[in-house]
């Protein structure tokens, strides 16, 4: 996914008119491109770590349910 977005930005940059590549507008384009990619990577990492934490919580809850079910079945 990140590769696709990076390639789209590169294609946009390559297809800019030559006169626009060496203007203050290009500096703005590069700055916005940098912040866009930086925030996108940060967003992906944050939600990745949130999922890892959530998965640990779910795993511990399922372990408790499994043990409770096992104890209930043994008592029958």
C-alpha cells in the first residue's frame, strides 16, 4: 500500500512541467510529499501497535474462556 502511494507521488513529480520543478511551488510540493508520507507511515505504525496490543488482550481473554469452559466440562 505504501509502495503504491510512493509510486503515485513519483509519477506526479515526473510529470510536472519543467518550469514548475524549479519554482517555490516545487519546494511546497516536496514538503507536502514528505509530511504526507511521514504521517502515513506514523498512522500505519500506530494502528499496527494498537492491533498487537488488542490481540494480546483478546488472546488472554480467550485463554480465560477456554479454561472456564474446560473446568465446567470436567465437572459434568
